C-alpha cells in the first residue's frame, strides 16, 4: 500500500492508523489498520487480507 | 408422470442448454417426462451440515411422492451416488443408461475415459459409458486411476474453498495421467479440466451432437446467472410453473479485465456480491477514496463473508472494477465512533 493518501468518502478525513477489533469463530483479535478518525470507517488492504488475516482464519478453523 | 429429469445443480450452471437439450431428448422418448431443478444435497453433506442435507433429501422425497413416484433420470454422477445411497426407495438412472440414447457427435483418435470419483461403486454405469463409445472409431485407453480407483477432479468436498493449493495440485495430477484427450461424463470434471487447458470431450455433448471445445468455460458468476437463465428458459419454453423465489435483477454493468474475472472465480467471489458492495457504498457514501488515482474502496458483510471492491463509477452509470477480495473475519464495532458521537451529542443536548 505504501504511503498513499486515503480519504473517507463520507467525512473527507484522511485515514489514520488505529487499533481495530476483529472477531472470528468466537475468537477476538485486534490489529492496527487505517481508519477514519471521525466516523470509524475501516480500510483493510488486500495484503493484510491475503496474509495475516487468512493465516489466522485457517488456524482458527483447524482448532 | 413415469419419469422425471433431475439434472442437478451444476449442469445448468455450466450451460443451461445441456439441461434443455437433454430434457428435449427425454421428452422425445416420453412426452410426459417431468423436470425438477435443484440441488441433491451433496454440497451440504460435504460441508458437514447434516441438518441441511436431510432437509434437502426430505424435500426431494416429498416431491417424488407427490409426482406419483416417477423414475428419476439423472445427469450428475454425484446425484446418482447420493440417490443410490441416501434415497434408496427412489428408482434412478443416468440419462445415458436409457437404451434409446445414441451418440450424435462422432470422434476419432485416441482418448481416455475419466471416471468421476462418485462412480467408484457403480461399475454398471462405468461400463455403459464404455459400451456407448465402443461403436466409435476411437482407441480407448484406461487411466492408471479409473473405475473403482477413480480419483476426484478436485471439485468434491468443497476443496476449492478450504484449500486452493490442494486443488491446483490435484487438477494437475489428474490431467497429467494421460496426454490424450479425456472423455468425461461429469460436468464438474469437464469444466475443471478444460479451465486448465486439458482437451476434454463431455459425453453430454456427444449425445446432443455438440462440440465441448466450442463452449465457454463458465466463471463462478456465470454459473449463478446460468441457473437463473435456466429457470427462465424452463418457464418460457416448457411453461413450467416457477415456484422459486425471485433472484436479483440486472443492475449496473461491471467492467473488468479477464484476469480479474479469473481471479474472482478462483476466489469464489460473485459479481453480484461485488455489485451489492458498490451499490450500498454509492447509496450511503460509505467508501474510501484513493487520492492519487480516484479509485474507491468499499466493503460490505454479506452472510459470513466481508467483500471488498476497488472501483470507479463510469459516466454511463456503469462501474469499472479494479480489484475485489474477501475475508471471513468480522470487523467489530466499525461504526461505533459515529454511534458514540451521535449519542454523546444527544446526551449533551439533554444536559443543556
């Protein structure tokens, strides 16, 4: 993703890194992703989805 | 009704004209033949959803009883296995077991019959396929793993959802068993092998006088649309009552590259799900803008999945899709901030 500038379409605020909570199969996680500081809209890039998130999903499914 | 054609869920998904072509053929043999489209329940069984599987099985049994217990004519090897093992009171045949069935398209050269995994326990079906081909001027080879040792093409068990890497290896091993073209009689084996470049001749095409190689290989979204198209064709051409719920209609057109179409199919992302994401984003304004190129990113949770779309809206009202991906993990309290803001504002207003 590099350092590209992302704006929230609703608030026109620039997204900032923030810890966000996730849940899967009754397990809770949190990680730092880009988020609108005003409305909370989250952005998750494909690298995170295909990497860390997918690996975690697989681990939880195998438990 | 003495016979009812039950083509299963994938044949019409691959190409609705297989279903209507075979149904026309069956009608020419017995004009009272009925048709029922739907799923035999195998995918629910593969998913371990026993309750859903039993619900589907009981629905088929009810339909069969209401239709005066006709002989069920099948086109899918896994439907056949499922009926034989789980609905033993229902008499079934594969369509090509009917004595009147002949091949209308003729092939030459050397080929190998690829038995689907569902046929391991049914030598009579496997033999019938070979007998049909005996009259052809072809040299038939037997694969290392065929008959009772037939392997899975990779479709079964939802392997493509759970372990895409396994699927790649499995397909590669299957198509490498023989360099000659395969003659298949399962539409899933057919489409999977063709997608990887294997020359395949589908028995249904030989029966209908068609050329397998001239058919488009359906994407995952094509499959969904083909099933809708089949439903419309059955209603229009055969005046069959449509009792199924209405699907979503055409909305806006999604432009994308062939490479992205391929990716969506590999990741099992339906175009209609992507359209839902974009429609909701455009309606609510909830999307993210990449300042550099103007692309918008939007996401939406649909059932258990969260889908992401990277797109731009066209002046024509259509949409260009640049990327799409999905995850099963849920984002928690995404809108909490706006909720807190609204509530704190209300509280502040109450205090003043």
